[in-house]
């Protein structure tokens, strides 16, 4: 007699997905940012909960969105908030690519 085992492991990813009707206009505004001040003005207008999703989506198309803008989004969120919203794998990918040095010049 063969007994199948069910392996249970805890959920390791985020449980919040940003709705498309919110993220698409934010991505369009992010694409228009010319410097860091524009990014911070955009961040001031957006709810905090969508910023990690915005950073993730913008990082997937680096030719469309300025690198400094995604870097500012990642810096704004911080590692703990990124992990809570996106999960550990996406957080690690974002931080490895867009983490800025401690005393980097603001573009």
C-alpha cells in the first residue's frame, strides 16, 4: 500500500498584487521623470503600498524607465518593505541590481 505524503511549506512570496489600473498610470508618470526631484514628487503623490510593485515593474523594462528612477524607488522602499510586498526573491533581485552606494551623488 502506497501512501502519498503532502508536503506543506509556508508561503514565501507576497500576497498583494498591484492592480493594473493603478500601476499603468504610475509607470507612465515614472517614464516622464527627468531627475530625482521628479521621482520624489511622484512618490509623494502615490500610496506607499504600490511603490514596491512600481519598482518591480519598472525594473523589468530597463530600456523604458531611467535607472536612477528605479534606484530611487528601491531606496525609498527599503529592504524590509520590499520583502513584505514582493517576497524575498524579488527583493534580492531588486537590491542586487539597484542598490546605491551609501554616499552616491543624487542624479
